C-alpha cells in the first residue's frame, strides 16, 4: 500500500521547506499542503529567479505535478489571486495543476480586521501575528462559524457571507476598533470569482485515491513544529497543528498511510516575532547570522532573531513528528565562524535537563558544546565526500545525538546547491 511522505519544519519556521519540496517533487506525482495560511512564505530560487509562495504548494514549479490545497489550510482569496497571477506571468499555468479542497476555510475581509483589533487589545503582550486574519479564521472554524471554499458553490453564499460579516462587525464594535473594509471587500468578491476557476474538490477522497492507485504523494507543512498550537511555545504559536499529526487532519489521511517523515532544520536557529528563544544571540554573532543568512521574513520582511542550534528543542520535535530523515539547511551561513556552538541541555534554576519544558522561563540557560568551525566555503561542495572534516564532525554529532540520519544538506539557495547522501 502506497503511503504519503511528509515534509515539515522542526524549529520556529523559516527552515527552507519550499526549496526542499521543489527538489523532492520530481519523485512525486502529487504535492499537498496540509495546514496554515498566507502567513507562511516559502522561498524558492532557480534559473536566476526568486519566487515566494504563500498558499500554493511548492511543487507547482515542477511541470505535470498535481498540487492540492488541503482542508487544513485557510485561504485568503485576494492574496491567493495575487500569488497565482504572479506565477502565471512567469509561465506557470496553475489552473491545470492546482486543486483546492472544498473543506478549506476562507479568510474573510473582516477576519483581517479582527486580527488587528485583537492584537491591539493585547497591548504589550502581543503575540506577533502577521495580521493576515489566520487566527480569527481558525477561531471561527473551531467555533463552527466558519465559511469554507465549498460554500462558494452554494446559492446561499452571499447570505452566509452577510451573516459572518455581521457577527464579526459586532465583535469589532465591542472592541471600539475603527476600520473600513469597503475596498478590501470589493477586491475579495472579485478574487472569489477568480478562485472558482480552479478545481474545487473533495480532497480527502482525491488524496486517498491517489495512494490507492500507487501515485506517490508528498504532504507539505508550513511554519514549524515549535509553532504548533498544542506542542509549540504556547501562546506564542500559530493557530494550526504544524506537526505530522496535522497531515491526518489536514488531508484526511489515516495514520497508517504516513510513510517517510522528512524533518527540516537550519544548522542554527531563527525565530520571527515574539516568544521564547533559549539560544538567541544578541551580539555580533547573532547579527552575522542574520546578515549572511539573509534572515528576513519572506512574507512580512521582519528581521528574524538568530541563535545557535538547539538540540533539546530539535530532539523534542523529532519525537513529536516521528522523523525518519533529517534535512539540514543553511550550513554555508557559518562558513567563516571560528567556533560553532550547539545547545545540548538546559540549566533551569540550577537543575540540568534535556527535555523541552512546559514553559521557558528567564531562569533557563542553554548548556553548550563547542565545535571548531570548518572555515571554508561549503557552496563549492557538490558531494558529501567533498565536505571538510570539521563539518562532517558537526553532522555526525547531530546524527548521533538525535538517532536520525541527515540525508540531505543544503549549501545554498539554488536547486543545484543540494547534496544528498
């Protein structure tokens, strides 16, 4: 029986999933996004061009592959249209390759207003939302008030929309939030008509049928494990399940239909927005990681906070997801560093632990193991044998500590700068 393979992030997002999906897609016939919304940006570079995907699966650039936006995704029609039209300009006809689940939830114009209003009401306790309406949309989904893509096909669509809008506006009035959605609403209704050009399907039947027919499927996640609403650094998390279990609920697959689980991590750590970050660096080393690694959000442009690799958190993510293969990104960013540090434990108020805690407090201090830098340009390497001994030692240590093989190593942003073992 064919099983769906999964690719997901093991840190706080921004690990480089888009590039890896693009590299792996030739092995699959179907690429399916299983959660998240347009707050996630996957950056891909090839042929001298750079592309940023927000809602569309990263397999869209490999011709002839079917791409699916699954039921676990929340979709903004305006942003989707802009993304799709930009790709069409570059010669990628999405209408032939992309399917959208009827059960995916719609981000309404008032969801964006609610996002901004809720964040403003938090004052100094802000979560660091991207303001795209993701949280309010998932809130409506859970409270059984949401609108779904399948509702676009209903004759009662405008009635359903008016009811949802009225409910949101009552909340906005209670928060004393001033807004004007007239132009946004006009764009949204136009974009909804554009959305209806695409195949709107019962994606759970489609994905399972593909597997029954032995068509290989790759499930693509957004954000990262440590942003999962259940297992991440709550409340500084996203609104969906970013972990492997999210594939089952976000695509309608039984657990027994999950195959390989590819876990992606950077050779260091980054985080965007608020929330705990045990290995964060506030010195010139952190600034160098940001500068050399071009660590700015693909969607928001916000600076990413940077720090050393955190093995406590990485091992936690591997456990939660059942990772079978590791993929390491951006090793080349540390080419010129004299010393590389890895957090192998936490000291919490004088007690040492290797378990990721329920909450990360100010009393937590990382316990580091130091490695000599490799001091050469990894981007010149095209096979594992060409890597310097110091870098191989770093990789071997990670494999030994995690118990999972590092099967793919990225040494640059381009497709060709990807080395498999």
